C-alpha cells in the first residue's frame, strides 16, 4: 500500500472551516518531504535484508510465480478507484463534502474489479507461462479491496502533508508482511508465502489508515459532484491503464517468451533498478502535486518551480542510477549471490531507464495539475505502441535485450514527447534540457571512471567503494552548482507553496 494518512487534522476537517482549514494547519511541504524521505529510506533498508533472505531461500522460479501475481495486482490497482481520489488533493475548496462520494466510488469499483480478478486468475497465470501461480494471483488480488477502502483517507492525508503518520503505517505494513512471509517461507510455502505476507501487511496498514483518517469513513452519493468527479477521474484511470502497460509490458513479454526462470531474474533486476524510483520519486510525488496545485493561479511561478525541481532532482538521481548500472554485476553478486548473476545483464539498462522514469513522473504530475490529462494519455499511447514491437524484438537477446529495448524507446521517443507537451503549458524544452545537461555529463564521467576502476584490478570491495565515492562527489558538486534552485525550493517548502496565495472556489 502506498497511501498517506493521519488523525491530527481530523478536527479541522470536521469543523469545515473553509477551503484551507486542513492544509494551513498541516505540516509544510519541506517537513512532509523530509518525513516521506525518511519513511522510504527506513522501509527500503529494512526490507533489503528481508529481500536478500527471501531471494536466497526461494530462487528465481518462485520469484517468477510471485511476479506473475504482482503484475496482476498492479494491473487492477491502476483503475480500482477510477482515478477519483486524486480529485481530493486538487479540490480547491474544503474536500469534506465530496469525501463520501469518493469513498463510495472507490469501494464499489474496487469490489467489482476484485471479483473480476479472482475469476480471471487462471487465464492470466496461464498466459504468463505459469499456470501454477493461479492461487497466488487470487490471494494478491484481494489487496484491491483494502485499497478501495483507504483511497479517501489516503488522499486527505496527502493533501494535509502528513507524512509522519504515513511512516508509521507504512512500517507496520512492511514489517507485518515481511514477518509473515519469512515464517511461511521457512514452512515451505514457496511463492504463496510472499502473497500471504503482502495481504497481511496490506490489511494491517489499511486498518491504521481508517483509524487515522482525518474524516470519518462514510459512504454517500452527492449527485452534484458525481459527474465532475468522474470527468476528472476517468481520463486519469484510462491513462493509468496505459501507464501500467508501459511499466509492466516488459514483464509480460519476458514471462510469455522466456519463461518463469528468466522472469524471476528480470523481476529481481527490475526491483533493484526501482530503488532510485522509490527513494527519490515516491517521496517527491507525495508532496509535489499538492504544492504545484496551489500555484494554479500563477502559471509562471508553477513553471519555474517544476524547472527547478527537475534540475535538483536529476543532480541526485542521474549519478545514483549510473552507479547502479555501472556496478550492476558486482552489486547483484554481492547482495543476492551467484545464482542471480544473470540479472545483472538487464539491470544495467533498467537502471538507466529508472533515471528517466523519475523525471517523467515529475513531469506527469505537473501536466496533471495543469489539466493536460489528454496530452498525458497521448504520450502513453505512443510509448506503448512503440514499446510492444521493440520488446518482442529485444527478447531475442534475452532479458538484456528486453531491457535495452526499453531504454531505446524511452530515450529516443518518450523524452522528446514529454518536452514537447511541457512547451504547451509554458515550460520551454530548452530550459529543461539545460537543467539536464550537467547531470548527464556527470553520468558519462561516472561510467568512464567505473570502467577505468574495473580495469585496474583493485578487487571488488575497493573498486565498488571508489566508484561510489566518485558518484557521491559528483552529486555534491552538482548540487553546489544548483545552490540557487535548492535555496528556492527550500523557501517554497517552508511556506507549503502558499505564500501570497488566496485560493478561490472553483471546479476541478
């Protein structure tokens, strides 16, 4: 579950003191981002050891079966609440009146999709090349019901910038799931242990989200807001389907063409490559849409803010993903063992893709706030159309070919499309490219330095440490060069993006 939540603003919501009652009394954006980063770091490092244990105990076969079930779950989660929960974040007035309607839509749609998922599990597992994963898929799909219940509390907490309580809930989710999974693995349940653990953690976290909800969880149906909510949410839900296909088509192709063992390898590489996305993009996405939404009255300021965010974010992200790519084989062998060494071939390219994914997700959120949901969908459709043949061609080269095909499509097609759409909302592409120039040059320097260190035969620990030191030094230097943007973002965060802003009632 990736849902924020808190109880400390419950009184503000119940008083319905006006559009800004909750957010003005909530923590600022800087505080929220800090808690979100801490939450993500603790969760990721806490699960690192657990993931190593599970990978070594289960092996690629069981990981492949679990991957089949995870893809099924994520497919349903893309549309389970029809995109309406984000309307609470963007709603210009007090969200309390629309909350019961959002809850009703979320729960009903999630229940329908959960039943459909249970029925379709045998067909899906068979198409993924692992019919034995049917029961694992069914257990995982049950998580969708919990997601539907917590959708409204989650959106309310994101609006309130309360990442502190989200950290508590997320840790409960992670550790309950991990403990259950490890116990069941030791009992010999294989891939099912991961599915049951995921469901147990999701239920535990979901209960806390409901308890800590800023408003009581209520069902209702206000016809005056029903159609505006659906008009806002359905395009996003449709886009999310395309986004899911773009994000997981590689796993579908790998499973159906290369088999479950290679799928297990690919999924491990994908999970490792997703670390930078989890560490940098997810915390930012919990805060940035709210801050940007409060600048809708000032498009020029909103554009300057997202440009600064792009520059600072890529200064941190590009060296990190390049280090992961350059040292992919060493990292896989040290962390997961020689049995997983084949995953490094895909990790190199997937790490590079991850850097661009983080950039795209920030631009995606900006375009959503700017009301360009139709443009987002057109980009995703173009991405998918190009990706499908590229992945099947790449599969001829194994998992490395699949990953390389992703990178080629992303760099040659998707990046120019996003830059083109930014121009339509007042952000010149050249301004963004200038922000990417130094981080890209630093990435090239790091690749060269890593290759040089590899030829010096220094031994695994020293070469890895020196390469990491180069990456850290480059990051520090880039941030120093971007000190003006960093200072601007800090000042913006302290005010929660509200300085000089008097919000006016309006439509979505």
